[in-house]
C-alpha cells in the first residue's frame, strides 16, 4: 500500500489527500469566521452569510472531487457560484469611487 505522489489513481495520491485536507481545513476556518461574525456585538450578518457561503463552496468542491458520482452536487455548486458572483457584483457596486487627485506642482 504505497502512496504515490501523483500516480495512475489520482484519488489515492498524496496530492489528492493534501488538497482534501486544505479544502476541509478552509471550510472549517470559514465556518468559524461565520459563527464569530454572527455572535459578535454588533452582529455582522452580511459578513457571516458571506463566510458561510465561502465555507459551503469549499465543502462542495471537496464533494465534487471525492464522490464517484458528483452530478447531484453540481446544482448546489452552481447556486453557490452564482451567490459568489453576486457578492463580487455587490462589492463592485458599493466600492467607494476613485478620488481625483489634484496635479502636483
């Protein structure tokens, strides 16, 4: 039972296990940040929802990579991807405008 770094069976390689650990670790961190945003005073609900969506995205990526039939998770992954795009659009629309600088003498 020797593990290869990258071999013919990529699902059992060391690289795959490292990617799995990173995805699950990132999901745990984002879940913790989400919980702390909801429990903080004053509550930061939008930030908590955003962090929860990031955690869901990492969990879905993990499921898409590890399951032998990832098709049931594609709809959820698409919905989370749309939410991430909406967050980016919201950030773009609510960003402060550029300040015009006066010419230096």
